C-alpha cells in the first residue's frame, strides 16, 4: 500500500470507518475493516493506492 501522507492516513481511515458505521454499513461483532467495508476500503482514502510486488 502506498499513501501520499502516511501520518494522516490512520485518522482519515478512522473518520471514513466512523462515517460508514454511523450510516448503517456494519454487521454485529468484531470484524476487520476489509471484511466489513470490502477489500477496497483502504483505497477509498484519498492518496492511497495498492501495489502488488
């Protein structure tokens, strides 16, 4: 994963996750963010790309 600003990625990801949870995009219990929001969740954060090596 590559992000333009690694320091601000975590807060932006947390805000996006909270926005989705408050909007009803969730299931009961503990799950990883990729399982709840889909495997492309990380790429929904501005400036993030996934690169396969």
